C-alpha cells in the first residue's frame, strides 16, 4: 500500500486553499472531535480566525446509535460564538460516507441557524452514502472499504496519518 502524505503538509495545503476563500474576520471554524478538532486548532491559528474555535462531538446525532450504541469517549461540544447567521467552516479529518458530516450539521443546528456551512476535510476518500461534498480538501485518497485512515495525535501534539483495517465494518465518517 502507498504511504500516506505527512499530516502537516496536508494541513498546510488545506490552509492555502481556505485562505483565498474565507474572510478570517467573519468566518468561524468548528472541528469535529477528535481529528477534525485537532486540524481546526491548527487552521484557526494559521488562518488568523477572529471567532473563538468551536468543537463538536456528533455521538448523539449519529444515525447508527441503534446498532452501535453510544461511544464511551464522548466529549462535550463547545460552540463559543453565536451560530445564528454565522459563516461556519466545519472541519473533519477524513470524509468518507458523509454520515459524520450529516450528524455534525444536526449538532450545529441545535445551537442556531447558521447563514452558511462549508466543509473542510483533510482527506476525501470517496465512498459517499449521502450527497455531501467538501468545499476544501487537501487530498483525495482511495482505499478499499475494509481499510480506514486514522489521524493520531502524539503527546507533543504532532499529528500523523496511517492506514488500518476498519475497526467497525460498515461504519463511516
């Protein structure tokens, strides 16, 4: 299998694409726990976003709760800005089926009705089950359905990507 690109290089590429399309004074970033939140932290600094950084956990909005149950490692969502009327960029690490993004939008609407939501994904791996597309992506990487791309964060906040056998076949981001 081909080696995955370096996470830092992909984040820099994603920031470059976003820089020309967003207004840092009017846009807000919301990262999806956990990988999307890590990427959003970096993008927030790199792009000089004025609004505080938001993070959300989509666990309560997943459409597979009946079959997979609640995750044990749920985190509290924090959206420390007015969502109503906001221009929001939702950030995730890997876009796959689109189900995580649908759940994230449901979570955001619990806070209010944004003017616009755009999506930034570090990697788009195809395989959509829902009609969801990213506005900003750093890379498109195809993998077999039985594999996943995992973003890991070390104690020093270094991010790395690896490919692994899917832990829950049939689930998808």
